[in-house]
């Protein structure tokens, strides 16, 4: 399995994640990723305006039979001496299946430059990590995601925000209401969400 280095020396496994990376890149840039073997055209992603303006206010189309996804994350986080241990399980509370999704984990403190992230997770700026959830059946539970991040110094507390940034084309109108925020104190105790 090949590994690619990026984001301040981070690496991740390539096999099986090229499509996920292309989709996240399309989400960030608003440009559709070409199919493997197809030439890149630079065309806007489906639903993205040609001008490159963000589509945060655009309403997605309703899924078949009015079904929608409803993602949430259940788990715990603990902080001890600048290390955050995080484990959570994605859950789709909606009536539409999700082929794949991306959750953003954003900390109130910057992350250390070097991080060992699990396969399926990638650094996104100074304070965030993106992780793919994998497929989620309607009203289904996904695979557990666990990671440890390092924070420079030893902050007495950190706030962790979890929010879904991509749901693989499924409709999820309540994404803003599904954001989660967790205060984690430097006690070594798990804080559940």
C-alpha cells in the first residue's frame, strides 16, 4: 500500500481513498473531480456556481420519496498533557442511506505540526482534521473512528467541534443543527458526546 506525504509531513494510505480525496478537493474548490482515466476539465462540481462562489446557501434536491440523511457522532474525548484521545461512531438517524461522508474535527487550539492520523483521516489546516465515515445505512451505525492528536504545550482545556462537511450526495437539510461541540478539560477523564 503506497503512502503519500502532505499537510506538514503527514501521510495517509492511497489505496481506496483517491476518490475520497478527489471529492474533498472538489468540495473545497468547487471543481468536480474527473473520473479515473478521464481528462480534467475544470468544470464546476454539480450544484456549484460557475463563478466559484461557495454554495453554502444552496438547498440540495430532495432524495427519492422525500428521504433524507441525518448524521450524528457519538463517542468520547479525553485530554491529558497535550494529547487528545478521541473515539466516536458515526450514526445515520435519517431515512436515506449515505454512500460515504466526511466529518470535520476542529479544535480550539492549533494541532502540533506532526500527527499520526489513521487511514481515512487527513489534516485540514492548523486546527482541523477531516475523516471519512464510510457507508452508512438508513438508520444505521458506522464503523468506530479513533485517533490521537497532539497539541503544542499542555492547554488546560480544548473545545472540539464536530460537523459533517460532505454527505456523498445524500440530502441532509439539518446539518447546521447537527453540529456538536465538546469541552474537554485536561483531567484525563473521558467527556462523552
